[in-house]
C-alpha cells in the first residue's frame, strides 16, 4: 500500500531558544502572519489565513544553545512559493536585509534558496517548475540535479 497522492505535509513545529528573535525572522523577514499566541512561550504563524504552517515554542528551550553539527535532527524544511516572482521577492528582501544565505540550487524540478533560521534550523525557500517540464526516467523516477541557480535571472522576475 502506498500513501494517497494528494496527502501533503501541513505544518512544522520548532523548538526555539528565543521567541522574539524567531518571530523577527519568520514574521518580519519571511512575512508569515501570527494566527495564535500562547502567552510568551508559543506562537503559530501562517500564510493566507491557514490555522498554522509554523509553530514556534520555548516550552523547554528558552535560552538553549543550538545542536552541534554532526548530530541527528532536522536537516531543513522547505517553504514552497507559488511563483518565481514570489521567490524573487523574498530573495530580494533577504539580500536587502543582509540576511546570510547558505546556498542556492537549481534542482531541475525546482529552484531553491537555502538559509538558516536564528536557531540554526535549515530552511529552503523554493518554487517548483511546471510538472510537465520535469525529467522522468523510464522507471517513473523523477530526475533531480543540483546545479547552480541563476540568481540574476531569478531577480529579473522583479523587473
């Protein structure tokens, strides 16, 4: 039995060390909106009025240090943008705010920008190419690559 093809992942909930610092990233930089607060220890954020896409809490982590590299845990989570123009907008905002980026990639099926949130969690901001442009092997497996992203071309979406 395989999972139903219309199943999606609904949200991510992150343990953070400083709620206000995380809100400055997820709300003020990325633009998510607060939907619910639980005192000064948790907040839920969304895009477009959904109940929440991202949950942040400090229930057991206020002031905690980042996990060291080389340990298991979250590698990154991804935020899918609806168009190249929307991805270009957030890239420009990140660049204008001198927010450190960790990489860019063209995966054939998508274009991606990589960065870390204030707690060191990996974040991928990406846009999918139209599914009919994806390369599919004879066995049905989607062919993905990791090539350099043409950042200049992406930013031209804003012109």
